[in-house]
C-alpha cells in the first residue's frame, strides 16, 4: 500500500513537471495555431536566466522567478512581433521559422556563455524532504507541484475571466469577425505568445535545480511538451492537465515495474495508438468552423 | 597511327604490374618521407567541439594542445615540430569516421589523438585498421577490445574496480544497486562488477539502465528507497549524472548511509552539478586534480595558465596530456625516415613516462596502460579527497570479465 501511494506521488511529481513545460506550448499552439518548435529553447532560456541571476547577481531562484518570466516573455514578444506576425496564415513557414529561431537561440547561448553544463542552486528553504501522507517527499518537488497548479489556475482565470482572454477566445473563433468588433488581433497575439514564452521560461527556471542546464537541453522538453498537448487535445487547457498527469503516472509506474527505457517506449507507443483512434486527443472543445 | 584503346589498357596494366612488382620500395619510401617532412610531424586531434559531448571533449582537446605546445616550445621532437591538425567531429560517430579518413589519408597524419565515447572509437576503428595508422584513445572504457592500431591510455574495468568494489563492501555493506546509462560501457562495467560481487560475497539488489540523456530519476529514487541498498554503483554518463545527483540530493537521501560509487564522475561532472550535490559520493579513477606530485602541480598550473583559472583537470584530460608525451618518446626512438604509424606503435610498447598520476607504462602485449588506481570522495568545494591510493601500478586486463580470452600482441587468443 505504501508503495502504491509512493508511486502515485511520484507520478504526480513527474506529471507536474510535464504540465509546467507543456502549458506554454498549449497556450500558443491551442490559441494561435502556431507549432512553436522554439518552445524548448524558451525553456532553456529560462534556465539560463536563472543561472545568470544566481551566478552574476547573487539572486536566489525564488526571488528571480518574476524577472525570469518578464525576460523570457519579452524575448517571446520580440520574436512574435518581428518574425511570426509577418508570417500570418502560413503555417508551414511558421514551423520553419520557429525552428530556425530555436537554433539561433541555442547557438547564441553557446557562443555567449559556452557549452559547459551549468546548474542552479536548490533554494535553501526547500532543500529538505517533507512528510506527505506519511511518505518522505522532496520539498522542492512538492513546491513544484504547488506552483504548477497555481500557474494553471492563473492561466485559466486569464483565459476565461478577463477581457484579454475573452478577446483571444473571440479571435480563436473567427479572426475577421473579431477584428470587425474592434479587437486588435495583432496585439492580442503578441501578448499571448509572450505569455506562453514566459511560462516556458518559468518552467525552465523551476526544473533547473533538478536537471542540468545546457544549450541543447530544450530538445527533450519540446518533445515531452508536444506529447502532452497532442494527447490532451489541442485548444483544451483541461485536456493538457489531464494528459500531463496521465503520462506522469503511466511513465512513473512503468519505470517502477520495469525501467525508464521501457517506460519511454511504451508511453510513446500508447500515444501513437490513442491518436490513431482519437486523432483529436482525449479532450476536445467543439468550435464552430 | 594512334594508339588503340586496347594497347593503352595493356600498357597501363603492364606498367602497374611493373611498378607493383619492381619498385615497391619507391612507393613505401615516398610515404615514409611524407610523415616527417620539412621539420614537421603532423598529428590529428579529433575531439568534438560542438554537439552533446562537446562539454567534456573540449577539455580533452585543450589538454592535448597544451602538451603539443609544451613539446614544441621545448624544441619539438629531435628538431621537428609537432603540427596538430584539429578537426571537429561534432559528437557524431559517422562524422568521426569521415574526419578520421581525412586526417589519415588526406593529411597523412602519423597518429591521431581522439574520441571520448566508445561509439566514436568503434566508428573510427576500421579507418585505422585498414590504413594501418595509429589512434590514441585517452578515455576509461569497457575493455573487450584488442586492436593493434589503438593505444589505450585510459583505465579498463579491472583498473577501476578491483580495489573499489571490495573496499565499498567492507565500508558500507554488500547490497549493490547497479545503475547505468543504456549502452555498451555501463553494461560491460556492470558485468565485471557482478563478478567481483560474487567473489567478495556482495549481492545485486537491482540492475537498471536509463536512456542516454535521461533526466527524470524519481522512479529510480523510489526503487532505491524500497530496495535499501548499501551502495549505488553508478555508470550513468553525461548530463544524466547531473540530474541523478541533484535529484538524489533533493530527495533528502544521505551519502553517508547510501553513497553513490561512480566510475564516471570526475571534476568535470562535479563542476557541472555543483559541489553541494556531489559531496560525499565516491569515484574510482587513476587521477584526481588534488593528487600530490610535482608532475601534477606542473600540469595543473600549466593547464590553468593556458586555458583559464576556473578550469579543472580530470582523469581523461590527464591521459590526453601524458599520451602526447608518450607519443613524443616513441617518435624520438625512431630515425626520421622510420617514422611511420606501425613503427611508432612498436616503439611505444613498454615505454614509460612519469605522468601527473605517477609512472605509467604501455603494456607491450595489449597496448593498454599500467595505471595507479585511486579512490576518492567528492567534497563541496568541487574537488576530491583521495582516500585510497594503490601501492602498486595495476596491469591493464581488457578481457578481465571474460576468463577464456586474452589480448596479446598476436591478437585475441581464446583459451579453451
């Protein structure tokens, strides 16, 4: 029984990291229809910004979270404004452009700070483990879970209960009708992309104490993020949450029973099979086309 | 009257046969001269400067270049300068093979120093064997290879584990959790580890491999918690090492009760994960930066002066450094016209030098290196503390895990 609960908790922890990384992608992909291959690089930029704040300004991880969000969001906004907004309604070109931007960001970081692996210090107050249902769990992982849920709540409210969110949903339904009602689609898109990039940056900063920081770290994350979003169903935030935790529990359980190599293969296989029978993912929001 | 195509072909064939049979020495002599011409000896330096393993291979390039510059500054090899030709194989085995061909056939290098991963070594091996050239491989590796065209200056499993495993059993207990990355090196090391465990009464509570580049270790840590081993024996490589150590630390596990014992964690990896995550864990290797010897002090000082005061030296970069000196010694023994890859190989057999780790020697039988095993514990300042030093250098046995097989200068011999 103990082991069972332990497994559930582990799965929740893996799932929360997946959700954290996928949330930004889900927003951008779901609402703007942009397949953002530079997503992993936004995660990487967030991790490097955390490292930069820590090693050059002596700022701890917790104190630098807000500035990290702002920095990466600003970079995202610039990319949307000067690259992607010029490629309206050209989805293939957009994919290529984001891929190119990703490579440039990666090489840029490599040129500026070198290709050595970096690390970010665990916040002192969260470096212990704590009791959850009688199990000892890393405090930092509990913290990650809480932050992820909080970020999701904020995003949910932003999308469903604010004017910007309403405008975005209107544009998603029909851009030209929304524009004729006086909604500035360009501005809303810019902000949405910036928000998604900022979330990705936060994700990178938050996982950096547990993983290594390197210029090509984004590659792994972008794959994870796409798996979550595709499984959950595009345009469905709730679907993203569900699929992140399903994948987390699934890969945690298989890794425990077998090993991580098998887990990776089986989870991927499960997704492929599921998409074969439900191409729209687990959850779909019906939109009038 | 023109020459018909047929006569031309016949003549060409005759000329070919004539040249082949009549003047073989002409051709061989020509290649002889090419290897050490105009006061220059060309060598290839083949370490990745971009891609995933650039993180570590960059330091191997630096150590090799440092040694070459030192040798040249001291007058070169009998008046000839070593000219390094640096290629970047971009962490990709296929590119390794292509660049190796370029260095050996195109540039006519007399030797090539290169490779970190076993995959890249296996990829270049056919090039060096077909061309009968010489490859100098500085990395600790899994053994089980017996090429006449490679000089192996890193440790093989018996040199890292013979002392380490019994020491761990005595100090912490007999239950071992074997974890490695999923490729040939960790599996071979674990094969040998299991043999030693059997011999000394240890036991394996789990043997597990994670994908290369894996960074989510919570399931592994769960299993470690539930199996309660005395030692976590790790052959995880690359950025996974960093993730494993940092997550071990975040999970609140205690290195004093359940330490990780690694064959792959050097100063380089410790710098990447931070001293706080590495502190308390153990590594077995022939060299650590803190090793006290005049040669090592010189090496560390020269390395920092050349490449930056924040740089560390480690057990692979040390091998890069001393193997370049062994190359020099071997070439020095030869007359200028005799400088060819096979002659260098024969000259380096039994050759000794005082490396930063101590006196090392190339074993004539298998072209591996006699080394000085050490056991050390990582400290929070990013350096190690050496706890055990071998009293004698240890013979390399690349087939230690395979009792029926021995690597000799005539190749691999199967004993029935």
